[in-house]
C-alpha cells in the first residue's frame, strides 16, 4: 500500500465520525421539553443495548480483553460518553446551540495542542500553521453564530451554558487523547471490538443514571419517555446507533491510523457537521463570514494532513 493510504483512510474515518457526531447538536433542539439528563442517559442506554445485541457476534474477541482494558473502557464511557453529553446537552438547552457549538468548536485546537506534548510530538513550526488557520476559521464561523444570539436568553443563561460547554470541552479533550494512546498500546484490539467494549461499559452507567433521573426529575416531566415518547425513543436509538456505536467504530479506526495531534484537529469535521445541520434546521444559508470560516476550516485540515505527511 502507498505510504499515504493509512493517512487518507484515517482522515476518511474521522470525516465520517464527525458527520455522525454532528447529529448530537441538533437532537436537544428537537426535544426541547426533555431534561439534559434524559437526553444523555437515553442516548447511552440505547448505545449499551445496541452493544449487547452486537456483542453476540464478537464474543471471541471481547473475551480476550484484559481487566485493565475493561477498566479503561469504563473510564472512557463515563467521561467521554455520559459526562460529555450531559454537559453538552445542558449547555445547548440553557444557552441555545451557537455558544456551546462555538466553545466545542475549539476542540480541534485544544486536543491537538494537548496531544502534541506526547511521545509522537510534531515540531511546533509544522503544527502551528494548520492550527492557526483552523482557529481563524472557528472565529469567523462563530462570529456569524454569535450574531444570532440576540436577546433571547439572559446573561445568566449564557454564562451557565458557557461553563457547562467548557466542562464538555475538558471531558472531550481527555477522551480522544486517552483513547488513542490506549489503542496504540493495544494494537491487537479491533476498532469495532473496542467500540462494543465501551458500549457495554456504558450500559450500567446509563441505566443507573436513568434511574437517578427518574428519582430527581421535575414532577412536571412525564418520566420515563416524556411528552413525545415515539420521537424520544426514535432519536435516542438513532444517536445510540449512528453517533455512539458507528461513530466510535470509525473514530477508533482513525485513532489507530493517525497521530493523535492530527486526529485531534480532525474533530473539526464534527464542528462543520454541527453547523451544517444547524443551517438546515433553521432553513437558512450561511453568511459570507461563515462561508469564509468554513473554507478556512477545510484549508486547516489540508494543512494538518500535509504537515504529518511531511509535505
């Protein structure tokens, strides 16, 4: 295979994962009457149940996972799944989508910088051009988004939403870096098997969380399925299968093929997908600054790939 084939395959997997993960930014807007806990635990309960069904066909490889693999799967499930989406869903419902999306949009920069302090560090002079272009692109896109905030929410809502979004950024900075390094230490683990392990680890956490949400939920909420049960179940199953299981499989594959500092930059695909879905949801087209920002984000990805190819 050409030397660039694994690189291109990894980028394609990251692109597909980002397109699937972008869906999570829209679902809280489709279910405005649902508490963030019900969105987070519902999604991951669906993920866990799907993993149980799929695990029947992968029992041999799952049985070869060691105890430390399962401990790591539980850590990744708790931080990267439950806590991340709980913080994100709460931030979106509190402050609307633009501000949390803006802060989550910094993940490509944050993850790449954190990852570049590891053993596979790239010289900063080769990494900084792509990070700079991505940062400017994020700024332009979010300048457009912030202009849409208006006076629909209070300052307290925006501040609270920003703090929750920053907590989500912290959780999802830790997750891909730790996940990538663990997979590199365990090259024998297939990406699909590791996704199932995380799904199985997520199931008890989500079940406990769902039960706790029932105890502490607002009495006005019709627990457990809420005011739109069919929509809720359908969207949770969609997120559980597409964003959680398939997205994790694709991201695990990308993590195995790409340096962490590069895969971190490719989180930008999630940002691009989230904005695209938001524009579709609003039935509007992006403005000139947003289009310029999107162009720079794509240019930043190209520069990042070239940096790791040594081009």
